[in-house]
C-alpha cells in the first residue's frame, strides 16, 4: 500500500509564524534521505534550509516557490512505503495512508513506553513530542465504514529555472516566476526577464488569497502612475520594518554625540595588523570600538539591560551578546557575538569577521540573530559622520560609529591634523538617564582617544 507523509512547515525558532518558500531542492519523483536538504525558506530573520525527516520518494510539492506559508501548513508529500521505519513521528509531520481494498483488524496497542523520536539535523525535540495519544482499536471489517474518496491531488508545483538572486529579486518585486518565459540558457529566467515583467506591471491589487495556510498575492494589475515601482515587503525587510516601528514608538529615544580624536587608535590598528595572531583576520577600527564598548558595559552594567513592561522591571544582563548591524542584500540584519565580553581581542576579531561574512552571504541563522543585548552600527563605512540610530527591540543602547577622517584638532595648544570621528549613542530613557548615557559615551571616547585605557579599565 502507498503510504504518504506530509511535511509541515516547522517553527525554526523565535516563535515565527510564517515563511516564504525560496527554492525547492527536489522535485516529484526524486529519492530523498533523512536529513537531506529539500527546501530553502526565508523567515523574518534568516534564510534556512530544511532537511527531510524521512527516506522515501517525493510525491508532490504542495506549495510553489515564492509563496508565503503559515507554520504548520503541509509543504511536501513523501511516499515512504518500502522505506525503513523511523521511530516516532515528528510533530510537524502528518501521515496519510492510502487504505487497501480490505480493512484489517489492528492489534491492541502495546503498553511498552514509546521509542525516542529521531532528531533531524537543525531541530531539537520538543518536550511533549514523544507523547502520542493512544489510537483507538480498529473496527471489525463488517462494521468499518467505507473509506472516503481520496481528494483530488493538487497540481505539482512547477520548478522554474532561475538562480537564487533572481528568485529573491522576483519575490521582492512581487513577480511570479512561473508566469515568465525565461530568456536564459535552457529557458532559465534572468534578472532582465524579471525587470521587464516588473516594468510591464505598474501596480498590483492589494488583495491576498489565503488558502490552507498558503498566501498568494492577487496578480490582477491595477492602474498606477507612470514611473512608480512597487516592492513587496516580505521576510527580513518586513520584520525590520515592524521592529523599527515598535522600537521607535515604545522606547523613548535619546541620542548623544561626541567627537573623538582617534589618531592613537588608528596607529594601534596598524600595529595589531602586523601581529602573527591576526595574520588571517581583518583588523579594523570597529574591533577597538567593540572592545571599548564592552569595557564601558563592564563599568556601567545598567547600559546592558532591557525593559520588562509586563513585570515593570529592568532586566540587567551580566553577559554581553554584542550585535553588529549588517546591511545585507535582504535587508538590515543584526547578528550578535555571543558572550563577547569574555573573548580575547583575537577571538573578538574572528567573531566579528565571521558574523559579518555570514550575514552578508545570507547564511545567518535565527540563533545568530537572537538574544542580542547591545548593538554597534558602523555608519562610517558609508561615508557618514553620525546618525541617530533606532534601538534594536529589547535592548537599551546602540552605538553608531562614524567615518574616520582627517580634521583640524587642537593638541597641547597647537593646531594639528588628526584622525577624528563622531560617536552617537542612542539609549532608552526609561532605563538610562542623561548622566549614565553621557558616562558611557565619554568612556568609549576616552578609550578610543587613548587605547591604553582599555587595558587600565579592564
């Protein structure tokens, strides 16, 4: 008999409720193995690869690429008949058995304890995932009702040839790849194809069809002013927008500015680059800014805290997960270095570099993006002197590091050309008053002016 199992979209972390299907790695008829990557999804925080929970043959792809799917919605059906049995059934999977012509009597349920559920790569076992409800005994053959007619199978999802960047572009522009004729090799859809389709549709209806947990935007074009382009807000960009609005209108922001002579820090950066411990690490002024902020947090722990509205309490964190704002292709990401305050300078340098590279490559995981306690945004790389950064939700402070440039500066009563930058510290005024915010910013500036203070204050 044919035995189909439906894989439901799981919550990959942080209580996310939906995800976009970016790319299928399998098609109907493919053989799959346990933990083989079958689909790439984009959540509000990251792009995640999902593995197969079973051995078997892909029967159907239940959703198409580019669709938004609610957690718990079946996305793929796998025929596991003839495949080795796997102990336990994941709670995000569902079994659909095609019944034979004759119904048989099932043996009584065993009193033996249930076997431990197999764990897939990338997932943990939920507390209640091994507890299953006892099945009722099957009815005798004479009393068994006739099996309900099998529902009509949905049409298999069409696999469109397109590279991942093209798929992301189409998703951002609200273009359905399945409706395009590709002009690339073997009919692959190219960026030009997507842009042409976007130019041909100046607007789209705002309606959205939700069926069985799958959202598909209506493709009916609506008139729009010439020269306008509409970009769908999804995934990371959607999450970022919601987070920024929530933060800006929840926490009372205050921003302070400080100009600093960082000539000695720039000299220290050049000396550290020549040390063998940093041979394979990119050393930049951001490393010293990060170390200075971590030292300031140790001197002023309240700056590394959060506001608990429900309990009306301030939660002071005696660990530092240092967030670094990264401008990635999919939008603003803020991954964080875990327990950054406990790392040596070489370890911190490697952590910052790995974090930035992973985020820019679109490979940051939900774990990388969760649990931050304080953030640095390096606006100087864009040629900007200063800004008024918005707090990352759940944090009390964010430091903006402006560009380093030569400027006139008074040194020992004499005018000189020095390396100067501007620091901007935004903080939650419910937690941090002006005195504390000023002390933190002043400490960071003093350490960047004279890096020896980092050693003296550690």
